[in-house]
C-alpha cells in the first residue's frame, strides 16, 4: 500500500514538473515572439537605407515594364529584385513597410526551418529553437540593417534553412524526409541567386556534409535518395528563378552585370583580399562580429568532438580504415568552417555580414536545446553548451543594456530620426509632386533612390543611379549591354532631377567619372535654392510660380 502511494506521489511530482516545464517554455516562447513582433513592427518606420531603396525601386520598375539586367541596370543577385517585384505586385505600394514585412518573414521562415529540423525530436526543443532564433535576430538585426530587404540577409536565411533541414542532419547521421531534403536543396539554390559569392558556401557546406558521412564510415549510396531529393529541390528553384528572369529580365544580362561586372570591375573598387575570409577570425573577441564568429567556432568544435570519437570507433586493429576516417573528418571539418566563414567574404565588421550573423544565431539557437544523440565526450559538450548560453545572453545584453545602438549608425534604427527626416523632406516632396505629374518620371543622381519612393515618381532611365563602377564598365561594355544615363538624358530629359553630388566613399566625384552628367546639369537645368533639386530649362511661368509660391527660387547650377 505504501509502495503504491509512494509510486503515485512520484508520478504526481513528475507530472507537476512536466507541467511546470511546459508552462515555462510557453511563457518564454510567447515573450520572445512578442519581443520579435514589437521590434520588427518598430523597424517598419525606420528611415530609408540606400541599398534597400534601390531594390524597391527596381521591383516597381520591373512591374512597370522595365527588364532587369537589360533596360534596367542592376548588379546584385536576382532574388533580391524578384522578392521586391513580388511585394510590389502584391501591394502596389512604394512605402517601406510591405518590403520590410517580407524581410522579417524570411527570418520567420528560417526559424521555422530550424524548428522543423530532423535533429530536434520534441515539441519543446522546436519551440525554444524557433523563439530563441527569431528574438536573437530581432535584437541584433540592426547591426547589419537586418530590417531591410538585402542580399546578405537573404543569403543567410537561405543557408540557414539548408543547414537546418539537410546539411546538419547529414553531418550527424540523421536522414531528413523527402520534403526536408528538397527544401534544403532549394535553399542552396536560393543562396546563389541572392548573390553569387554565396555559391561558394553552397558548394563547400554540402561537400562538408558528404565528407562527414564518410568520416562516420557510412557509404554514400545509403544517402542516394536524400541527395536526389535535394538535387530535385535545387533544380526546381533554379528553374523557377530562370523562368522569372526570362519573363522579367535578361538571363545573359544577369551573367554580364552580376558576374562579370562584379568580378572584373567592381572588385577593383573594393580592394578585395581573399585572405580576409580566414583573417577575420582575429576579430573573435571583438564586438560585434566576434559574437557571430564565436557561434561558428563553438558549433564547429562540437562537431569535431562528436565525430572524432565516431571516426575512431572502428573495431580492433583496423588502423588503415581508422586513418581514412580521420582524413575524411579533417577534410569535412575544414570545409565546414571555410563554408561558414565565406558567408562573410569581405570580413565586414558591421555591414554586409548578415549571412554569417543569421547562420551563427541559428547555430546558437540549435545548441541551446540540442546535443548529439550519443555525445562522445559529455564534459566537453557540456562546456561548449555553457559557452553557447553565455554568448547568446551576452550579445543582446551588451548591445541593449550597455551600449545601446552605438555600434551602428543610430540614425537608421529609430523612428524619431525617421520622423525628423520626413518632416525635413516634406516641402521638397510637395514641390516635386507639384512640378511633375504623377504619370511623368524624374531622376535622382548619383545615388539617392529614396527620392523616387518619397515623391512616388518612377525614374526616367534604367540607369536610375550612377556610380563609379558603372562608368568604368560602360567604358568597356560586354556583349553590347550598356545603359548610359547621359544618353538617356539627352533623349528624354526629365523635368526634375534630384542632384545629390555624393562623393562616393569620399574618393570618387561624379565630375571625375561621369563629367557628361555635370555638363548636362549645368547647361540644361536650373537649381532650386535650398534643395538638391534641378528644374529643366526653359522654365514655364507656371512652374516658376510653383517654385516661388512654395518659398524657393531658381539659380544656375554650380560646377
């Protein structure tokens, strides 16, 4: 009787503990999701960011009949423009909010892939991994302008999905379902279409997974169905993107502008050093990049600890086979680390390193709730997981509690600044809309695409901005692909131009790389005082009256 009562009490205690864990998990997850929603919603009202604006304007132009990489200049990956085009078709809006909602949606998608990973076996693990990931991304996102629709964020989301559903399960000998394998393969294709540099991680990481299979002593033929399913997903997404490009763009132009121009021309302007992929590890203990690098290092060490023991479990005396496994392990580990580091190929500390950040935060979130099924060294694994928790807590705590947003340009991550900017632009936007009818275009030079969105006027040229690498390419165009803003201005000059003479990176003035633009502005336009706006000559009495009525005047354009 007493034994029965004791047993019943133990079961009751166990049930209470399960209930408590469930309640704590639910409360924690709901809190994390609420924080994510609040921060994401707040970011919808942040001020414009040039690289984001460029994608949004392009999506609008594509919807209006321009052809990407043909009559519309672009040198970033096709996926960026395809998503912007999709958002415009769905909403018809040139406001920032719909596009930023789409960007945060991709983060949720990566979190859902992490939760659906075959590595996780319980609903509790899945909920914690999902909520932990999205809240970390929302807290740290402003470090890489993560609220904006940009290729480095998209590449990180794509690689994170591929790792969660396909590559990490292969490395830890867990077979994904056909759907998971197909989606993982599709994500690898998406990474390449986000930007061609991500094609390298999309090759290195699957190679690492295959080598890890051999390090475990498993034959590749046992993974043939998974590989075929992944290949089908990769091919399906590739075909989808090529069909979109054939309909709304130019596939050969894509190769010219995205691959050739970036590799042969743009690379000369950014002083790219391939060694920086590895030397960025010097920043392991420097914020803010250090946190992402720490996530990569910690996960890589866990992988090494777990698989090293497996590679040595090979029966007595079979030394040659054991050596072969160790070689496969060394190759797999090196490929894995390099594949992750190549997510930040320029070694950027603050900007354009989002892919490494997003993947790193995904790995942190996974390690918080998961360890290998048969960890070979429980002490080492426990230490690594403890370090993971420290990194996951320290990064957002440091950023929010100690330094605020001081590691980034705070102007772009507050609504107060955005409101101040909108107020400052209001009268100039009113002037543009009064001078330029809704069905007529304007132009913004040299790189200020926000004017098109603020004024709700399309660009007058497919070269709707003009930077030094475009001019350098135009001097030696490939296969006849060339969009010349000076020729477009001569053929169809818009009534109003926003003439923002940004000295690019404090090195390149437009008078040096495109003197024809300066000459056209000086000869054919008048400047509107206290604005960067130019008005085409001859100025009608009606337009002169509009300018005067709004408190401005006209003067010659300065050299």
